[in-house]
C-alpha cells in the first residue's frame, strides 16, 4: 500500500481530534493544589471509564498487536487470558491496600511495610531500568516497524522512532497523568474498533477456513518446546500477571488515581472484561491468517496484512490508531517513570520539595534518549518482540515481586534481607538464562527449563532466601501477617 492524500488527511484529522478532546477535558478539570498528586495521580479524579480505557491502552500497543501477531499462532492468547487473573488480583487484593496506605507509587507501600526508604528506592530503580532498557525501546521499535510494513515507505526506522518519542514525551511532560489517561481512553475506542474490524476482514478473506495451517499454530495446548508450554500456566505465568498488573507502577497508577476504591475497582473490572472478550482474538487471529496468506513472515505480519486487506479510507484511520496506541503507551511509561524517580529517589536523597513538573520534564527527556539508543537490541529477526520483552524483563520482575510478597505476607522483616535477596534474584535469573539472553539456543542455557518456569523458581527461591537471611543473619523471626491482605475495608 502506498500513501495517498486521503489516508494522510484522515490520519491527521484523527490525531488532531484526539489531541483536541484531551486538551478540552484537561482544561475543564479542577486541578489539585498538591502538585505531585495532580501530575502523577490526576488529582485523584479519574472516573472508572478513564481507568478502564487507560489500563487497556497502556498495555495494548505494538508489542502486543505486532509482536503477538508476529508469532502467528493461537498460543499467544494465553498472555491476555491470564491477564484477567492479574487484573482480578489488582482489583480485590492490591488496590484496597494501596488506597488504605494512601500511596502515590506502588513502591511507597514497600517503604511503609518495611519501614525502610532504601528498599523503596531499589525497587523503583529496577522498575526504571526495565522501562528505559526494555519497554520503551520495544514500543518505539514495534510502532516504527508497523508503519514501515503497512505503508511500505522508504523512511528509516529510527526516524520514525524519533517522531514517536518526541510526540509521546510531549503528552507526558505537559499534561501529566490526566492527559495521558484521557488520550488513552479515546485512542483505545478507536484502536479496539479498528482492530476488531481487521480481524473480521481477515477471517472473511480466508472464508473462516483454517485448513492448511499447521495444528501447532492453532492449538492452545503448548508443547514443552513451544513459546508457552501448557504447564507454565500453573507456574510462572500466574506470577508474571501478578507482577505486571498489581505492582507495576505504569498500570496501577491509573487505578490509584480514582476518587475511591470502588470507582477504581469498576474501572479494573471493565478492563478485565475487555481483556477477556476483545483482546485475545485481535492479537492472534490476524497473525494466523497472515501465515495462511504469506507464510512465516514474523513481526511484519500484522502491518502487511492490514496494508493488503483494509480499504484505503480505513487504512489512514488504522495508522492513526496504531500511532496513538504507541504514543499513549509510551507517555504512560514516561509518566510512571517520572513518578518513581521524583517520589521515590529524588525526594528521598536529593530534595524534599522539587519542582515536580520541571524535574519530570528532564527525567523524561533523558529516558527518551536512553530508550532510543536501545532500539537495535529489539531489531532481531530471529525472535519476536513479545518474547524478547518477556525474557529480558524476567531479570527484574520476579525479584521485584518477591519484595512485595514478603512485605505483605510477613512482618518483623529486616529490609536488608530483602534488598540482598532482590539483588541475588537478578543475578540468579541472569545465570539461569544467560546463553538465551545472548541469543543462543534454549538447549544451551544453564538451566534447561522454559524461562517462564525459571521465573517461578527464581521468585520462590528469593522469598526463601529473604526469610533465611532475616532469621540467620539479622536475627529476626518473620511473623505471618495475613491481616494485611484480608483487612481491605
């Protein structure tokens, strides 16, 4: 598909419309006098539909649409189906706790539970490293690749990435979470509607006939050597979802910005319904159809399919939807990262009362530059974006989750035992997965298990290490504290 004037006009009009709606909503709102709460939690004013929309589109971006469809198999739907369990944990367990402790960041909960500021700063730093070196560059790469594939344009991928990063940063820097959440919601309506349309058109193109497609690409029961072995659903998968949806600042920040727990819970449940009913088909069916039409073409599958099947008057709209998805996910991560740096690190070790907006601007600019430098890591034709992201993020996700689990389930814990175990967890996972991270085969990795199993092993090991250090080195007896999870009223 080559760019035409009609496509460009529709593309620009939709982007300007979403921007105008966002500005209008922001201008008519009543900003909170607390600068930090206003910038990072929208003054605690987000209605349930903005929570649902922002959670949905913050997660749903090109690493899902491009990366999961790039696998060209049904198995990847498990990431989205399992996410429903993660959202339920956020809704009924974690959100009431965050509200009870009046947290601005998820990591603030750790400082309160452990009575130690350093563990809060360490976990924030790990979140920041993951955002800068994994999520942000993956989003820039996926979005740029999609635009290249869809329009077959002769524009350098890195030029497109610069355009994405500059525009996305502008939303985060100048509007804070309120602008991010509003733009997320309206962009989400556009993206989901068009993604469903693409899925239906793709199915009509093959007359709903999946014959000729290998069975392993259609099954939901993964073999031990597949991307998601079935047994992993009962080990690391559930912990990955708990981490991502319940402790990750980028996601939970939206739910923490409602006026009440009940309002936040309504938004989370609405997001879970979308995740269950709409998202799984749109992230696997187009890729499978692309396999039947073109063969195994990897991460280019979604862009090529959309280019070939969508009528011209819709292709400009779809490009706008993808661009807004990239921008909203990108600016969401930037805003959450700025919150972590300002609230957890800068205010603790540098200055108690910084200019939140100005400091966040400089933090965002630095993170954008660093993320741009990391894009070549994801430009790997041998491995899809989503698998690269999940493998790499295992370095941080399970050690971080272990700190939350120990902090919520036990009291009388010396924070130093958890700090040590978290650092050991990063090293241990790296050792287990080392050859795979260096793009060698799974057969040569130090521990010959699927990386999702390795995540569960790492998590349980680090919880035990923390409790052992607490007992043997710091001479404290951990006490079971189930009330922290049950007392959610």
